C-alpha cells in the first residue's frame, strides 16, 4: 500500500472573514495519502476528508491507532483505493494562525470560516469537487455538521465522531 504522506500548502488570497476583516493570504497546510481517481467527466470520486479536533493537526491521524486501523490494505479507507486528505485547520499546525506573527491582529474566526477555507482547499487547491466521505473528530466533527448543511451535496457520506450538533 502507498502509505507515503505528501504534504503541501494552499494559499487563499484576499480572504474575507465574517467580521469584515481580511487577510491578503491565508495558508492551509495539508497532507494526502493515496491518489485521486477521476471519472470520465474528470471528477475525483475517491476523496475522503478527515478533520481534526481543537489543538490538533491532520498529522494526528497518521498514528497506528487511526491510520493503522483505516488506511492499510483491505481496511475501510485503504489508500490504494482512497485519496485521503488531512488538512490543518486555520489556527492549527502548519496553517495560518495568530502565533504566526499577527498575534492579536489576526482576524477573529470561527467554524464557518474554517469550513469555508477547507472547501476552498479542496476545490481550488486540490481540484476536488466531491467527497466520497467526510469524517471529523471533536471540532472536526462540528465542522462536519456544518459541511452537512452548507454543502449538503458535496459528499456522499458524513461521519461525525465525538460531538453533538448543538451550540456549546
């Protein structure tokens, strides 16, 4: 199985936050496993987005307790047949975050901006216009619920793990 991790960054230019604040560049770091498979129309049909919790990164899903159970040969998200995308949410890991230099001048952001940026990473950065599956844990689970109502036809299945669809 190709368990080789590829890493990259997608830069979203002139991103406007709900507060009205803008940043000239927002960097989204990501990791991928496997390779995209396109149908006759050029649409990627095997993409899986996995979203991390607060304080985490996409790398947390590479450990044996997760990757070792899901990404190997014959496992549910076997990377020989699935294209797995593991982004670092804004404010986390290798993505743009307040501690990257702007500190308190970093625009206020919430789940809605994080989901919008994930969508742009997929569509603009990776050319993925459809997901076979979206799965998330904790904060990533909350993002999953938001994906469900903001982009209901974007994914075939949604697996929210360790959260409830309610305001905190």
